[in-house]
C-alpha cells in the first residue's frame, strides 16, 4: 500500500527535527497543530500564527522537501479536502483496522474513562451515553483538565483512557494523554490526523477526516466513527450485547421515554 501524504510528512519531520533551529521548530509545531487550516491561509497568515517570519515558513517547507509554501499547501489541501480536489480518502483497510483495534481494546479493558474538552466534549458525552447501553464500566472524565489528570492517579494498566480532539488541539487533552502514557495507562484517541499530538502519543488511534464547508467544520464524521467503533464492540460481545441493549430499551419504555 502506498504511503499517504501524512505518513511521508511524518517521516520528513522526524528526519529533520533535530537539526532545526528553535524558530523552525516553533514553526513546525504550529503548522502541525493547525494543519487543516493551511489550505485557507496565506504564507503570511501561517507565519503570523506561528509568530515567525515568512522566510522561516518558506525555509521549513523546503527542508521538508517541497518547492515552497504553495507546493506544501497544495499537498495539504489534497489530503484534508479530497472531495473538493481529488477522490482519495483514508484507505478503507487502514480505517477498518483502526476501528477493530479500538473495539478490541475497549472490550478488553477493565474500565474505560472518556475525555473531551471544549468542542470535543460533545463527542465524549455521545460515546459515554451510547456505550453505557452495554458497558457499565464506561465513565466520563471531569470537564476540568486538572481534575481529570488527578483522576488518572487512581487508574492502572488495566484501564483505558479515551480522548477526543481535533485541530487546534486541546492542550489539556494532549497533557492528559502524555500523563496517562507516563503512568502506563493505555490510551485511545479519536483525532483528525496521524500527525496530531494525540495520535503521536496514543497507544491506539482512529483517524477521522474533518472537512470545512464555508465557515464551519463538519463534525458528523466523528460521530460516525464513534458509532462504528461501538458497533464493532457490540459484534465482539455478540448475544451479551444484544441482551443488554434490549434491557436498556425496555427500561426506557417503562418510564415512558426520555426525560
């Protein structure tokens, strides 16, 4: 299977990172944290966002092997907005593998703690609610990054931390993933790029392409990914999952629906 643009870029970054100056490293970090915004930004806007000069951005793009910013921007555009510029998508085999891997670790973990801050909070809520139809070991982490980090002290390698974040990535979420890893707690992230800090520091990740139309990013694919992972979990559990879902539905009917 041919390497994707993000896999190639990831290798280039690792290959050259040590030789970069502090300003080039600063620019590199900023670009990666806001990669899906590159197609809509001029080089001056990208430089301003990174608090570096235009020359630094141009030099960094050339170090990565591109002719310049426009060449780099074109490649990013093709990667993040394929429906508008080409027909390439995340490879089905890669997506299916990540979904099955996520389902396997979810079903094997003693307890699952789900986290999402700010705009990603809705994803955490959705996964927790839908998952608890079958899993009574799903727990929602606190809204506060500090409180969530303190909760990690009670977890072990038998537990799993699930985290959600898309660009621009939540600092609290990235710290949470890194802290969990340092404590030998398994981690699963749902994020928009293999180059995101969540994917880079997680044991498992599901890459979900988030596209922009007009002013707003379309977040529906993230909900679809959550549903696909949970469906895979339920398939692994088989009849036991079916029984719990039936019981849940009967209990809802018994109280005349939702309050």
